[in-house]
C-alpha cells in the first residue's frame, strides 16, 4: 500500500512539473471564453474544447450532464443507437419463376409456408457513434443471435436424395413439419433522428448459420442440415418511436445452397423493443 501511495505522489509531481514546463514554453495554453461553461486547452498545436451543461442553459443544446467537443470530426459522445434488445417477426419466402424448375410438378410448392413461421432476434451488444451534433445522424452495429422457424403449409417428410432436398409423402397424416435454424446475427445501420424520439434507419446485415434441422410429427422425426445456405446477407430498415419500432429484413442471398433445394429468398417483418 505504501508503494502505491509513493508511486502516485511521484507521478503527480512529475506530471505537474512537465505540465508547468510545457505551459511556460508556450506548448500548453488554457483559456476560457465568454461562455463560462466552455474552456479551450491547446497542447502542441492541438486544441480541445471542453463544454459542460448548466441547469439554466438552453436544454435543446445541452441535453446531457456534460460532453466533449472536438474541433473535427464533430462527434457527440454518449450516443446509444436504436437497435432493440429483442426483435420478433414473421418469415416469408419470395419465389421465382424457376424456383422449382429442378423438381417434378408433383413436388412444386412443397416449401410454401404457414402462419407459424417466425423469427426471434436478441441483440446481445451494440456499438454506436453519432455523426452529427444533436445526434441527428448515427451509426450502430450489433451482434446477437437469431432463431428462425419455417412451418410448412402442407406437412410432409423431408429427405436428402440425389444431393437435393425432396419432400416424401408420409404413410399417414402429419401434424406439422418445421425447419429450424440458429444464426449469429450482425446488423449495421445508419440512423436518422429528426426528433429526439422519432427515428428512421436503414442498412444491411449478415447472418452466419451454426445449426439447422427439419422436424415433423407424428411420429416425431428429424433431419439434420437440410442444405440451408451457411451465410445470409441482406438489407434491413426500421422506423420507430422511442424504444419501439417496426422492422423489415430482405435477404439478397438464396435460402438454400445452390442446386440443393428450391430457389427461394427470405424476407420478414416484425416489431423491436429496447430497454
């Protein structure tokens, strides 16, 4: 403990001596301006402005306890971003004219989705920065996990045959067939904040698959790795008020690996909430 106290005292003495020498040599200049809440510190040609808020000052200008203003770039610190902690929505598939070109007519449309197809995303952490004074413009990047479920409108068994995914008519009736997938989710969005509470954002995302399967009942059976594409890249947009927003995602990559399944692209709509 004594060593720590002595080291701290020596560091304070040395720092004070160096600062005094620099100030006497004209390398450090500390000055105040007419505004009592502002102070300028210039060190070796670099200038930093310190600003603090006053309770009696303009609230529209000072909406936080205190902040640091750099000459350039003019970035506001403490920006939290608009990505919510939890997002939940409904999944859809976009089909193309040749989506089932590699399949016989009897198998066309076997990936049509029912109403129980949904997704849940948890953004575990976010990194945000403001690009303009007043936080009118900002950028946020996040990382989290997404769970997707795709419930087939017509339950059927799924098998791998000829290195492709095929439906197989069951011997009896099935209650449901679902494809499931778990992803590492990474969004990056540009956020526009016209007011303090209202915002619009748009950007892109990348999802990395780490587990997928298909299940049906009854009896309950499972098929591992139904040829989903390991990486999904797409566009995303949000519009909201405070911590609540609507979102939409549209995948630019195909849902299945090339030549392994129908040609489909996923899109989804839902709600997000932050805490």
